[in-house]
DNA sequence: GCCCTATCTTGACATACTTCGAAACAGTGC
DNA sequence: GCACTGTTTCGAAGTATGTCAAGATAGGGC
C-alpha cells in the first residue's frame, strides 16, 4: 500500500468509522433504495445532523443519492464496499 | 446492524480511517511480524507519533504486540480483518 | 554492579478537525 | 402563498493529530 493508495482509501474507512454513519450505511445497503425520511426516525439526532453524515458517506463515494419529487433517495455503491472488502480479505487469509 | 454492534465495529473502521494507520496496518499485515524500527523509516513522522498510531490500532483490536529484548514486534489480528471484510461483502454482492 | 546507548511508550501541550443543533435556505407539490 | 422535505451555514463543545520532553526497558562495555 503506497501513500497515494492510502490517501484514496482511508476516507472510506473514516466515513464508516462513526457509529451513526455505519448504521446509516448498513440501512442503505439493506435495500435497493432508501428515503431519508425512513432513516431519520431511527436516530436520536436532528435532521441536519443526519444530512451531514449522509454527505460524508456521499463524498467518500460509498453512497449516492437523487431527488425524486419531494423525497431524496439514497443507495449504496457496491463497488466501493467490494474494494474495501477485498483489501481486508487478502491479509486476513494469511 | 443495531446500535451496540455499530458501537463495537465503528472504532475498527475509524482506526483504519487515517492514511498513516492504514499504511501501518498494511505493512504489519504483509508479514508475519514487524518490528517498529522497520515501520518508522517509511514515514515522515516522529517516533512518538508512530507509537501513538500503533496504540490506536492496538486498542481497536486490529494488531497486537510484544516486547522481545530491545525491540517491539507487531502482528495483525486476522480475525478482526475477516469480520470487517465479511460485513462489507454481504451488501456489496447484492 | 554501574553507566551509557538504543528502542519504544507515555504525558503535556498547541493546533486542527468532528460532531451536533439552531436558524436560514432551496426544491417540490397543493 | 403555504406546507413539507432535505440541505447548507454558522457557532460551540468535544476529540484527534503531531511535536517535544521525560520515562521505562533491554543490552553492551567497563
């Protein structure tokens, strides 16, 4: 792992390194698509705070979103998860 | 993923969420054992700083260490990596 | 044994980043 | 216009990062 690769990948792990974001990502990954209004009630946090965490997941490339009428829908980016998974798996099997 | 599971797992991702620690973990994982004195030269950081990052990896349960004479040897905890990997892989394959 | 050096960790500190809520803003539909 | 859903901005409190100095532990020379 060289410096550039670490700088590219670390933000993804960092994004998952918060309990709230980890749960958000898990909820989004559990379905094909998830509306923000379905996520917010599961947390004792304000709307802006959830929105902030979603933005970090978005900027890390782990999720993507689209506004469709009144609601905003989020979905997981499977390729990103896959690359992290294989990265962890190689040394784990040694 | 319930709240307790997230609180247990997030610190591991957080530990990997720093470029320096990600590279440290990768270097340690690449060999059966690694001496701290082999890690430090690869970074433009002081010894105490490296030691600090290694402590975080240790507290996250990702690596373990042992003093053997003058040197301290670190090794990876494969089970921890494996659990993170499978966690990511399930939704990634959907 | 005693001192000296080398290796690594710990403690104290300054700086920078995170987290979160309140208020303001933007987009959509009636 | 008005109500509703999310996002952005701003500020306060907490947490992380990195350096310096000091401490702990081991080995070698005398």
